[in-house]
C-alpha cells in the first residue's frame, strides 16, 4: 500500500475503528456494553460529522461487526441525527482492504436507506 | 548375420528418431504439468465451495437456535460462536468471489448481506433480547439463497470454462 493510501486508511482525519474504538464492537445500545453502536456513533462519529468533517471510516482489524452494532451506527445517524441516507453516503466513506469485511461496507449504506424508509 | 550400422549410421538414426522423441517427451512433460495445475486448482476451488456451503449451514443452524429463545445465560458463548463462524463464511465467500464468474457476484453478495443482517441484526447481544421467529425464517431463506447461489456459481464455472 502506498504512503498516501496508508494515510487515508488510518491517518489523520480517518477513524480506524479497531484502533480508535474497539477491535470487538458489540451490541446496539450503551446498556448492552461499552463498545456499542450507540457509543461509537455518538462519542466518536457524530462529533466529527457535526463539525462538518467528512469521515473516512476504516474497518480493517475488527474481529467482526454485529449487524445490531452496525445498524445502530448508520441507521441511527438517520433516526437520531436526522441525516438523510444521501448525506450519510456523501459524508462517510467506509474503507477496508480486507475482502472478508466488504459486506459491511455495503451494509452500512443499506442500513441508512432502510432507516429512512421505516 | 545382421549388419550393424556404422558409427555414422547410429548418428543418423539418432538424428531421425532421437530428436522427435525428445520433443515428444518435452511436450508430454509440459502437458502433464499444465494438467496437474488445472487439477490442483479445481480441487482447491471445490474445497472452497464445499467449505463455504458447510459453514453457511452451521451459521444458519447456530443463529436460528439463538433467535428461537429469549436471552439466556448461554448467550455470550453462543454469540462468540456465531461471530466466529460468520467470519469463516465471510472469508469463504470472499474466496469464492475471487474466482467466480462476474455474473454470479451480485446474487452472492446480496445473499450474504441478507444472511449477516438476519443473523446478527435486531437485538443481537442485547441484555433484554427476545426470541424472533420472523428472523429465524429470514435466516433460513438467506442461507438457502446463498448456498444456492454458490452452487450455481460453481456449476457455471465448470460449464463455462475449465478451472
């Protein structure tokens, strides 16, 4: 990987989920544990989005991403923070170099779309 | 008495028969090597497809059992098993997508996305999780669709090109 690509994947301006939050994200709400989707969304992701930043979210290195956690992150941006699915897609890039994690990059925006429809 | 060829005769004979024999041996060697590689690749592909289908079945079994009852003390252990086998399925499917024909990709991706969402979505890992029979049905449907898509991809691969 080039230096530039490495910088985008985990450098300044990017959130490296495994490093900055937990390699073992789990649960939807705070009551379900310290590494829940709600905690990640409101403590790490939303403050950057609220400041007007575009977020590069690198999911490399996580052991897995339970859909309850992942849905609360992306669906929750629509439900709790009134972002449109289009805005979620424009302002967040989900990155991974691990082909086994690619389903989560697709599911992120699907969850935002579905939250809008409900 | 048989007349043996002279030294010059032997050389002529070697030139006429030896060179074609050497070429034939060389071609046979290269063909065998190529066939061996193709056979090896086909066996590897078959193993990857079989592993994926087995792991999908196990994931469907574990997640269906998990969603068939309310929260229980066994949940943390079951959740760990589910995430481990889900990881295996994702690795297997990524490997299949590496060599599957492009037209198989969308169906496989859609089915694995549905299986992941059905298996670990909703109140998965929640401390007050309730049984969700609707989710059990979705798991069964998504798993069947993914296994079917893999089977179809495998068949198309064999029929459309030598692996």
